[in-house]
């Protein structure tokens, strides 16, 4: 595999950097003010650093094999906020992607039309009623605390909060610019694999945001409470590390310890944003497999957990997803 990686390095480097750069263009990947007390900004790896990352890559995350018609397809749970050294796929994940006909993501951020539609949908609506003054003050305080640049204020308030929550782990090296999905998209392009979007930007935005002023205000208030409580960064770090270590049970018990689903509104929002999107994703994967194609499906790890998770939905349709256990990392 090492020799193969060496041959792929130039193409992988170009596309990995392009994938990471695409992540910088969406909320959570914007330009941020730089001062002595600001969290470090994400930076694209140079050629030498990328070679080091590729050579040292190891398997992380959650992977299932799904057999159909004598071919293997794959379910891979990702995280959208990660560390730079996590963004390069390990040998097992890379081999599975290499052997697949195509990569399927929630959205293909390397598609300019998708990226434009996503950015447009996240922009502030001129006809939207303003936030209550107390929430606007609190949101402004969180932007300042995060060293956010002025472009963040051009987004819908819910999108601003989503971006701030995604960036809560920057002091611990976690950044949306290093998200696993974007890196996989770049890797697939380097391997000559087509990339399929399981959702449209419009569908995803419809599930994550709301045009109802009451629901939007409730969402902003809930997010601000998480940011102001001071624990958003540690929770994000726990989720990211659980992903990196393949600790599925810890992710399954998220409602017990995250304190992010204590209210009925928070539980409803989670059900809509996560579980509610799973049936369409599962159906898209089934269509690919029944068409005789091997597909590598990579979506957020929380889409894999519980009775409404993708492995469970596929099992309910007669498939038998098998969890792939990664080999332990080499010890020095």
C-alpha cells in the first residue's frame, strides 16, 4: 500500500487540499481574526507535510461492510470537525474506497453548484424578523469570543450559531476545515472515482434550518446556552475522539451525557436533523447496490447510531451490515 500511496501522492495532495479548501468556504471555515489570544486558524498542508500525513495515516472512525450481489459496499461514519492528521484516510478505509465504484456523501462540496447553493441558503434573509435584542447581544458576544470576522454576520442567526458550535474545539486542534467528508471527496477525485451527493443543499438546509421565527429563535437560544455554558468545546472534543477511537457505544449514549437534548424542542430538532434524514440516505444506498454498483457511503457518524441509524435501516431491508474492526495502530 505504501508504494501505491507514493504514486498517488501528487494527485491526492492536489485534491485533498482542494477538499479542505472547500470546507473553508462554508460556515465554520471562514476567515477569522488573528490575535494573540485567538484560537489558531486552519492551514492547508504543504507538499512535505502532506507526504508525512499520508505515510503516517491510520484507520479511524466507524466502518461497515455491506455485501450484495457478490460485491462489497461500505458505510463509513465521519465527523465534520476533525484534526488535520485525521483527515487522511487510513489503509483499510482507503482500500475500501479504492475498491468502490463511487463515493456517496451527504453533499459534494467539490461541486461548485452545490457549494454556491449551500452558501446562498445560509445567508441572512432580508425579510426575516430580527432576533430579540438580548439574543443579538449574546450572539455578538460569542462572535467576539470566537474571534469571528465580519462575514459571519452575513449569515442567518442559526447558521452563525452552528458555525460557532463547530468551531468550539479549535483550541484543541479541531476544525471544520479538516472535516473527514471533504478530505474523502478529495481522495476520491484523486482516485478517479465519481462523487454522489445523497442530498440536495436545499433538502439539507430545510432540515437544519427553519423559516419559522419562533423555531429559529429557539434554536439560536439553545445553541447560545451551549456556548455560554463553556462546555461546547469539551463535548465536541469528546464526540470527535469517540469517533477517532471507534467508540460506537459512547456515541449511542450521546443523549445521556451531552445535555444537548434536554428539552422537547432540542429532541425534535435532533430527530429531524439526524434520524429524519436517514431513510432517504438508506434508500439511495440500496438503489446503488441493486443497480450492481459498489458504493462507499460516508456520512456523519451520528447517522449510524440507534434503531433509526443507517446500519439498522439496511438490516430492516434484509441486508447484513458487518462492522469492520480496524487493526491496532503500530507501536513505536
